[in-house]
């Protein structure tokens, strides 16, 4: 039986990432971020937000070499976890003495969610320890855009309906009562967002 597994990439609280970029990176194993740095203009953009709000929620990715955990075997998983923990400790140390909050730490990906003040943001910029930084906000995708991203039309045309299979959907949110889905089709759900109180099932916490 043919399988159809749909996955919308999102991280998390997290903003819907550029799917083209993710598709390119998924083919690169390992993903080397050691020579990747956030441009100054992106720090300037985020600093402007702090001037209005006092702080800004971000997801910071460390400059490490990373392999998706599902492609690792045995002790390789633990070794990568150790590298992530060490890189995270170095980033957190760079922010000592500044006003900031750790929102969420991740074990299997080289990222950490922060709430950063302007001084913390600039300390991170000076450290050179951010391979990537993304503003941590809620995204509101529409069916007109989400459908083409997961190629739902093509899947339907190929008669991939998912019978006998569990289809895992990592998304910015699914309305299980929508007429296109039906609550009986959803076996489990959970929210992994670090932005509490928004678009999260009441029985789960970010």
C-alpha cells in the first residue's frame, strides 16, 4: 500500500518557516551552520521591536553541525545531544548580566527560545553565536496558501487518502472540526508552541 505522509514544517511557537529553504536543507546531511551568521540588519530590525515592546521573543539557532535525529544511530544521538547542550550553555553564558528569559530549551535541535531585551540582543550580536535568529510569533496561514504547500490537490489526484495509515501533520494549527477533516479522523493532538494562550488546545500547554 502506498503511503502518504504530509508534514508542514514549523518550529517552535513558531513561525511557519520558508518551506523552500527547509526542503533544500533536508537534503544536506549533515547541516553545517558553523560558518553561518545572522546579518546586522536583522539584529537592527529586532532591536527596533524592543524599543516599542521592551523585549522580543526569538528562536536562536547555534552555529553547529547538525544531523536530523532520525538519521542518527545508537550513541550518535547522545553525542549530538551533548554538542547541543554545550553550544546552548555557551550562548546562555554570552547573555549573562543582561535582561533576558529562557522560554524553551530543545534537546534534539540546536536552538533555544528566548525573550530578549535590547541589551541582550546586542550581546548576542557581539558574541557571534547566532547562526540564525527568527522572531517567535504566531502565524495565521490560510487554506488558499496551506493547500499548495502540502500539495493536497496532487495527493487527492493520486488517490493518496491515507487509509490504513496514520498521517502526521506538524502545522501551525489544525481545526479538527473542519468539514474537510472531521474530528473522528484526528487520533491525537498536542501543542508545542512556546507562545502560551494562543491557538493552543486547552488540554495542552506549550
